[in-house]
C-alpha cells in the first residue's frame, strides 16, 4: 500500500488529495484546499501554501507527492505565479523527505476520465466514482485527488476500489 498526496497548486487556492493505493485498490483518505487569496502579500501566500501543505504531510504521512505541472498560460505573469506556488509545494514535500513526481494536465485527465481534453466537471465526476465518494469534492480538491489518482495509475495501482 502506498499513500499518495496529489497537489493542484494555485497562487490563490491550492487543492490537495490523499489516497491509498495498491494493485487493484484505490481508496480515499482526505482532500481539501489551502485558500490564500485574501493574504496581503504574494510572499505571504507562498508561505501559507508551504505551511498548509506541511501540515497535510505531517497529518497524513504520504510516501510520495504528485504535483501538476505548469500549463502554458496566455498570461505569463499568471504562469510565473503558478510556478512559484508549485515551488512552495515541492519544497514542502522535499523538506519532509518525500519524492516528488510531476504530471501534466493532459495525463491527469487521461488517467481519471479516459480523455486528455476532459472538462473540469467530468474530472470531478470521475474522481467521485473512482473513489466511491458520496459527494463531489470542490473543484480544487478534486483536482488534487486526480493528480494522486494519476500517480497511482502510473505505478500500475489500478483504479478499482
């Protein structure tokens, strides 16, 4: 059994999801968001992302962290801020001695919905189905879970409950 923390970094909201995976088994552990949009400085936001993910790591004790790669945004400034948020997430992982794996959005959507161009709602729905959840997590939390599921699939841990 491997515990995986998936992270969907954002400069305003970072989503995360924790799953346990083994061959033929995938189970939900936790998910949530770290909301930093109302902090007054960007440096403060990065610190809050780092601290929040550090708490998640300490609480859930994952063995590996999977992070969504930066996508090519039309706004270079947005892409740069997203890169900073990813950096804060990756440093939280490495400071806790965890390996970090990176996946692009297309691979994540393919792993969860079977289609690399899937819409956000399709991903949310499939995360709920694959993990047998009663409700649909928030979009950011679902994205974090999707990153974790993608890593589980890359490790040949099937997507069955």
